[in-house]
C-alpha cells in the first residue's frame, strides 16, 4: 500500500467521524440547518470510502479505522465549542 493512499484513507475517515460526532451535537441541540449540512458531508465522504475500504486490504481497513478513531476524539473536543 502506498503512503499517499494510506494518508487519504486516514484523512477521509478522520473528517467523516468528526462530522458524525458534530452531527450528534446538532441533533441534540435541534439545529436543522447544521444537521442537514453535516449529514450531507458524512454521506458524501462515505460514498468515496465504501468501495475502497470494503475491497481494500486489511491494512487499508486498519488505517481507515485509525482515522475514524481519531476523528471521533476530535469531534468530541469540537463539541465543547459548538
């Protein structure tokens, strides 16, 4: 697996999970415009990831999962500022 592809998978998962965490906050705060925007971004990112990760190597899945984990932590920290 090349480093560029690994970094792209990591970053896409990171951003996606950050938005998922923020979307949860927007839902809890009843903020329809932000729910719409964040949900769109989540789905758009996922549409780029699903085939690459599902058909990728085990290493692709590990890199994606690491990005998702760190994205969740970032979303948690960002939720304190929303």
